[in-house]
C-alpha cells in the first residue's frame, strides 16, 4: 500500500514529541508543491513549544466560547471545540498562511489577465497541494496528521501569529489510533469520461 492509501486523519496522539529533523522533513515536502508561476504562496507557522501551543489552544477555546455564547444554536461552532482537544494532544501545530499579494513577483513579469478572485483560487489550490505533500510525507515517516480548518473559528487568535492570512492548519503527532479508511464515492459517480 502506498502513502496515498495509507494516509488517514489521526485525531488521537501519543504524548511524545516529534524530533526537529522529522518536522523539518515534513515542512520541506510542503515546499516542493507546485504553484502558479512558482510563486510558492505559502507560509508555515510552526508551533511545537508545549507552553506556546497551550497558550494558543487556551486563547482559541476562549474565542470559540464567546462565539458560541452569541450563536448557541450553531453545532458547527460547538464541534470545533473537539478539534481544540486534538490540537492540545498533538506534538506540533502548523498554521498554514497565504502569502497574499505576490502577483507582481512573477518569474517572467507578465501579469495574468484574470481577476484577483481567480488568482486567489489558483494560489489556494497550490497551498492545498503543499498541505497534502506534508500529510503524505508525515505518513511516510509514520507520523499521524490532521488537516484542521476548525482553527478558523478562532480567527482573531490565529491571525495574530502572522501578518499573512491564516487559511488552515495541520496537526502532527505520533499516532494513538488506527482508524479505518473513510468510505469514498465510486469513480463512476465522481468522474465524467469522454
Ligand atoms: C481542508 C480540510 C479541513 C479539515 N478540517 C478538519 C477539522 O477542522 N477537524 C477535523 O477533525 N477534521 C478536519 N478535516 C479532516 C476531514 O474530516 C477528513 O479528511 C475526511 O473526513 C476524510 O477522512 P480521512 O482524512 O481519514 O481520509 C479537514 C480536511 C480538510 C481537507
């Protein structure tokens, strides 16, 4: 089985630190992702210091609690608290940021004739590719990972960690569960062949 088939979201982690070299290998895999005009529009904020991570998780929980108070019927906000428990257990949290507004820095100096929203869409695709690269590298190195967007429920808190917009996060840690592969739709339902 290859790493694509082996990768699963891990939500239970051992209380064991990941070595610095392994974290760097995973980040390096992210940097190898393709991007429009090779602009590499990502930035990773890596939080592995236990106290710093606890500080962040506490602040995110507080912000989510306030949102929940204002929107008590929102089960999605409530569910995001579960992701805070997962982040707390993880050895490393990587905030994935979008190095926005790099259009002028093309290799060839040619401006794209597309709108800024199209440009955002293509740049965000490459950030997704960088994240997937990291998840696959983590799988190869027997490290559990979770792609986690629930941090966006505490946007004010996470946005104070970078001048670039935070778009997602990745949790890393040694696995403490072996979940089954989640079911996927059939190829015939998801593809159009001509
Ligand atoms: C962009 C993105 C954001 C996600 N955010 C969360 C999250 O905040 N919390 C969580 O528990 N899982 C999150 N997931 C994981 C998905 O739930 C998971 O990938 C999906 O259920 C398929 O399961 P698998 O990863 O084990 O194949 C996210 C996945 C993606 C791609």
